[in-house]
C-alpha cells in the first residue's frame, strides 16, 4: 500500500509513477477527494461528540428539570446526527480503502521506463550453451520417452495443466528442492521455514494478492482458507501486526511450498510441456530489512539466486524489469532466465524484488530503530531461489545426451541416491 501522506503531499509524483506503470493517474484524484471527505466527516463527528460530552456533564449538574429535559432532547438529536455521519464516514472509508488497496507499488527511480517486457534490458549473461552434435529434444517429448513425466495421467487426475513426475523425475525434483534449501540455509544465511500451504484471507490482503489477483487464487469457501500462490504470502504474514527490534534485522527466511495458481494462458502461448501449470513447486527467499539497507539486500538476494544457477552450470542471463512490466507489489525487480536447449528459449527461473514498504503497510510490520523511537515500516524483499518446474526443464534439456538419456548434474548427485544418469531403467 502506498503512503497516503505521499499521495497528499506529492500527488504528481504518484501520478507519474502510475503512468510509467501503464496505470490510470486519475485514481489519485479520486483518492484525494475521498480523503478530504473522510477528514471533513471525521472532524464533524469529533466536534459533535465533544459537544455532547460537554453538555452531558452540564446535564448531570443541572437542577432545573425543564432545562435538563430540553438539553437531553437536544443531545438525542445530536446523537442521531452523529449516527448518520458515522454511517457516511464508514462508507467513505470503505471506498477509500478499496481505492488504496488497488494501487500498485510505485517504481523506484532507478527502474528503466518502458511499456512492456520488450523494454527489459539484459544486464548480464553467464555461460555458453553446450555444443550438441544432435538435435536436442524438448522436455515434453524427452520426459515421456524416459517415463519420468506423464501428462495423460496428470490430466486424468486433475484436468488440464496438471502432470505427474515418476521415478527418477520425481526424485530429481525432490533433489533440487533439498539441495537449494541446504545451500540457502548452510551457506547463504537463511532460516528455513515450513509454512502451511493454506492461509486465512487476511494473509492474502497483507501480501498484496487481494484484491488484484482474486480470480487467479484457489479458495476453500467453507473454511475461508486460500491456497498459497507462493510462499511469499505466509512469509510476509509471519510478522504481521508486530514491532520488531532493530537488532534482529535483517531477517532472512527461505521456504519450500507447492504453489497454486489458476494459470490463464493466452492462446498459443506456453501451452506445451510444464512451463505453466496450476500447481508447481518453488523455493522462496524472503527478507525483512531496514529501509536504508534494502537495496543492498536486494543485490545480495540476486547473488544468492545466481549462485544456485551457476552451480547447475546452465547458461543464464539477468534482466531488469521496466516500469510497465513490474509486478503489482514491486518497486524494483530482476529476472533470472536459464537457457533451455530443447525449447530453444530463455525460461524465467527467478524473480527477485524489493517491495519497499508496500507489503509492510498492508500487514502492519514495523521495527523500532532505537529504544523509545517511533516504529517505522520495514522493507520486504522476495525472490525465487529457484522456481520449479522451469529449472527441471533446463536441467533435462541441457544435460540430455544423443542416446536420449539425461546426465544428473554433479551438485545434485548426493541427493539422487546414486543415480548419475537418468535412462529408462533409472526412471522406474
């Protein structure tokens, strides 16, 4: 959520940020009008309440019965007027809250201005595609041929955009998750969290998933629980409504969860394979930091994600998202893409973002800079470390051999129970 004080004091700055995000700047004028109405109504209510309290004290001291009765009657009218104004105030506050919650985060000044993803600059590249003396097979053919990926039975169980991993395929995904968690906790300094995969509605609001993404989230209506679209949601809400000590910052968490999203793909885009599904696994990094340190922490989080990619020895590149491609919560974002030889394309495997105070305001997460100081909002950061199944795709397609087998990357072998090559036998 954007600071209402910023909107009051610098509306043109907020409007410019919204324009750069391809959003409607007129919304700022609507918010300012509602804010004026709210403050005017609140002032009227407070004046009437003060008058009523003052007169009520006078009534208690009056001995003239007729005057007492007249003042009591007047105060009943004042009470009725207060009730009317309170109804109006609640309506205006509800409209103002809805408008505020619909505003995206403002881009950081360093973010390149552009209308869409075609304007995202590539900041750096690492590695070269392996020279192959054969035509690489895409994972949607390679997986079934190895009997490690089954689309038909996934669809039979749950419908389109679902699949099952079998044998060494399931083991490979589990190995990736366990290895990534171990690197982040043992070497990068994160604390592992295993959160619930369903959360209360207020957690979705706190993380900024509602109301923007309501149509894309799975929900259990009976218990009003929501399936997490990312571990970012429960990790944001771990410290909801808390005031943290300055000494404990930064807090660094990492969590594995399954993620659930209603993927609404455009016709002809990412319809083959496992690039987009309604359920997928992800290892998520998360930080709560002091505002002054958050952009240094963002660069550190990017390096943590890149470390995982490099150890897999798969070509990668880093893009910075322009203003028109930023996520709803983010002030600044880097994307990491891995090369997939079979698909012949770059696949996003990590998105690393600084949300500044956007989520902290929604979830009311603050810290006290020093003893006795007024609490301030923390900055929150999140990043995939990394996201499956696209890492699986990159491993399968880049480590395939001409005979159709897949070599297991060296770093994963300790987690693969002795499997060094996935072939028809290892798949079982």
